[in-house]
């Protein structure tokens, strides 16, 4: 495999970065779909621009793996703890009844969780959320900025005390 990669691709692979992955390369596609909130020890938290479910976030691993089972020991434990911390914060901020967790990766293989706050009055309560709705609701800038600020503050406060 290494013989067919360029020197820069080899360097990226060794650093846990996959060429062409918008999570690894922090591309324009990524910025079009989500807004950076904060970086934690093993993950980066983003607000999804689709706010059909207010507070919907992405928790992406800070290096490239395709599958959850590729993480071991402390890496796995820390990543899952950070996903749980984000979920706890979202539930507190949004007042939702349940957080839905989605891990897909068919087209974006970089390990990441979709965290989707759900309420009984939602149209899709008692069903899976739609990952790419035809008519997504994008949050207004002031609402997004307020959510981002609240999530960032609560996560940073929690992680300073750990």
C-alpha cells in the first residue's frame, strides 16, 4: 500500500490522516455542513448546520479510523466518554427527552457520531431521525452562536474538572 502513495500521503497516513477525508483535511465541504464548537482530547465537536432537531451535533474522532472497533483501551474509553459528555450537555441545554446516536460512514468513513436531541412532539418521534432531510432547517446565526457558546462552555467546564 505504501508503495502506491506519494510521500505526503504516506506522512498523512502515519499521522492518522486520510487524504480526501473532509474531517481529516478540514475542507470546505466540512465547513458547509457543520460549525466548529470545540476540540476535546480525542474528538472535535461540531454543530450540524441542519438544525431540524435543535442542538444536533457531530462528535468526530481527532484522527482517522473507519470503525469504532479500531479503537482500543484508553482511546475507546475516552472517545465514548466524550460522546457521552456531549450528549449530557445537549440534553441539559435543549430539554430534549432522548438523544439519538447515529454512526453511519457509508460515504464519510471517518469515525463520527451524530447526536440528535429528540422530543415527543417531533414529527419523527418513535422513529429514526433523517440524516439528510430534503428540506433541512438551518438555524439562524444568533441561535447557532448561542448554542455553540453554551455547548462549548459546558464542555470546557466539565473537562477542566476531570
